């Protein structure tokens, strides 16, 4: 990229290498037996002081293995969980997931994979949203309702961690409570589990699936606040920029 005229002394005609001068699809390579190899790339960094670094990265290809297909039904619904630092970010998370469902073509067949990824592949934060759905259509309807401020929908749960954090942490560690949670899972009483999770319960979602667990799939990660703090030329000129530093607590926690 950003290279219009090639160095005439670099002859790559008889080599497997080429200079990328425009955006193009990165084709995978195959061996003589037709087996597809993962994409690999080298990234170099050349420091001004002479320190150089190089890293080789490789595309992740999940292993092909036979696994039991987990079907989403009214008796075995998908449990969708989202969380964020504050309510505004939580709604952004919901909007982002709605976009991902359309762009990544999430269907009822891989809805359980999406649910599992959100359960075990994300850190549970203070503001929490939980959904119980039997289809992708229901997930979309409830996410859209939440974004519009409709929090009284059936199968939609909202809560905050800060208010009940200590009490539920002790509650979750109790042996009798652990047995009760296992009983809820065995009986399919996921509404009780989700209702406590949005209030701060620490939950091991793997217990729902037993030995046959869904796949993790690619989904959007946390969406940070898009706040910009630019210093104007006049502030630099008169020295007032130094007096307007944000408090460290705000700079760190505004996510």
C-alpha cells in the first residue's frame, strides 16, 4: 500500500512474493493434496534507536470435531447476557449485537454459539441485561425493545451489580445455593438463574451444557465511550491546557 513506483532492482517475477499496491482479498494457500493452510503473516517494527522487533501471526482455524448439535427450543432456550460499565454503554452493546446478528448472519442454528460466547467470553460488568429467547427473531425483538426503553418485556431481565455485590457473592459461595442452582439448571428454570445474574450472582455458565459445549464464535467486543479531549491551539499558546487536565479517576473509568 502507498507504493506507486516499484524499485527496478527488486525482481520478484520468479518468486512467490509480490508487492501489495491495492486492497485485495487474501487468498488461502493449498498444498498438493488440496489441504487449505492457515493464513500467516510477519509484522516488523523498526525503532528509531535501532531496536527491531518481529512477530509471526497465524490465522486460527477451529479443529474439526464432531459434537452434538444443541437445539434451541422453548424448553431449552438461549440465554443471552450483556453487561457494561453504565446504562449508556449497555444500550450501545445491544445496538452493536443487533448489527452483528445481521452482518454475521446469526441464525437459529448457531444461536446457541452466540449465547455461549457472550456467557463465557466476556467479563461481567456492573450494568447487566439478560434475555431468554427461543429464536434469533426473539433476540432481535427484545434487544430493540430494550434500546427503546421497554424493560418490562417478557423474558428480559435488568439489574445492577453494585447494589447487591457483597450479598450475592456470599450467596453464590454457599454450598446449598450451589445445589439449588444445579437443580434449577436440571429443571430448566433458567429465569431464576438469569434473574439473580443481573443482580450480581457469579455464574458458571458451563454447567448448563455439561460435556457437550457450543463453539465460541466471533462477536463484537466492548464498545468504549467515544469521548474526545482535544487541546486547541489557543490553549497551548496561552498555557491554559495544563490547567484543564482531567482527574485521573475519570480518565481511567470513563469506558
